[in-house]
C-alpha cells in the first residue's frame, strides 16, 4: 500500500463541534504554510532511523567488555612472550655460530703451529744427522791407510782450509760441543809430538787458532 503523504496544513483542518469542517481556517493555514510545508512519509522515517543506527555504537554489557579486555591483555602477553622467545633463539644461534668460528680458528692455529714445529724439528734432525755422520767419519778407522798417510792427509787438509769451520771440518753454525769434539779428534792427529808429517806444527797452530775463534761464537 503506498505511503500517505501528509503536511503541516492537514493538521490545521479540523472538524468543529457541530460536525462541520472549518474550511476557511484550514485554507488560511495552508496558504500561510505553503512556502514552508514539508511532506513526510514512512520511507523518510525509516531512512532517518537507518542513519541513526549506522552512526551509533553498539551497546556492550560491562561483563562482556571485561572479558574482551582480559582476552586482549592475554593476547598481548602471548605476543610479547613469542617475541622474547624469538630473540632468545636468535641470540643462541649467533652464539653457536661464533663458538664454531672460534673453534675453527683455534684448530687452524694449532695446525699451523704443528707444521711450524715439524719444520723446525726437521731442520734440527738434518743438522744432527750431518753432525753424526761427520762424527762417525772422524771416529771410523781408515782402511788400507798407514798412520803416516792419515797424518799427512790431515795436515794437508788443514793447510788448504780457507775458513775456521773448514779447518775443523764442520758446517757453519755448529754447536759448541761439536766444535770441541772435532778439535780434540784433530789435535790427537796433528799434535807435533805425535805427528811426523811435514807441516804438522803449522797445521796444529792453525787448528788452535780456529778453535779459539769458534769456541767463543759457537
């Protein structure tokens, strides 16, 4: 059924006590309010109610609000705990990576030191081996040579030596104990009281001079 429009002028048109309509009064009222009269309908009322409901906030009971706020607080606490746990996991991962790097660096340094020590020991073994070989050479008897020939060769070698190390038949930088041992072994051969080879005295003097020079620096 279509909505019926009514105006403010309609309210001015009333029925008198005698049952007759006051037409003159209604006509005058309609003329005075013609410029400002506004038509209202049921649709207008419904639209106004909708606008009012759209702008109004929903009613929330106090108990429901308390529950909602408590739930929101719990959710915030859970998020904070999750962030804290994530930070702890990341810190543990960084610490583990740093520890792994430190252990790798320590292992590399240990390997480097072992290689350096091995190279140093190899050098010492080479020097010791050479010294032991020379010691065996000096101590070993010379076959098929007479004592006079041994003395003659020893004198000749000392006379031809160009350095003090060559006089003692040692590599440069040998330890003092090897200098002393080589000197004693050669002195037994070159001593003028025992050696009859020509030039034995000069060779013995050269041997003493070389020993004095090297015993203080060896």
